[in-house]
C-alpha cells in the first residue's frame, strides 16, 4: 500500500526537504506537523511548523517569497518528505537562493588516511 501521509516522530514532526522543481537544487530543510502537512496538501503552498515560534508558517508569509508545491514525495521509511517547488524568490532568510550556501572543506585523501573512523 502506498503511503499517503508521513510518519511523524514522537515530537509530532517530520523533516521536510525542499527542492527546486526546475533545477533539483536543495533550497531548505524545515519541519512539518500534521496541520502543516494538511495545509500544504490543501493549498499547494509550502507550510511548515516553526519549532522556535511553536506555530505554523507559510513560506513567504512575510517576505513574499512563497513556494508553490509541484510534487510531494515521502521517503521509503515514511519519516521524511520531499517538496518539489516553484519558488517565487530566495529560499533563505538571508536573501540567498538556497539555505545551503555555506561550503565546508572536506578532508583531503591524505588527511583522512590518518583519521580513524569507528564503524
């Protein structure tokens, strides 16, 4: 049977990854509770649950940078969702197109050779 709704965690939330439907670029990660899920499915506007403010928020409600949901996917375990959207502007509150604009240098092959990783 195909999942129609995500599996929410003990805190009542599910992780939502937001991706540009045209470019496949990851724009942001947020959380949804059942109310945010239902609002998103009903309106096709990306709606999330703010853990810090403890309330629903529709992306772009203050900035105008809304996200129109094109497709929704639930992962194989049902505990994460992917929203593929058409964004009306930058995803990040800083004004950047994506929230993932900070690049972190990864260790070079030589540096990693001396690092023990527990498995």
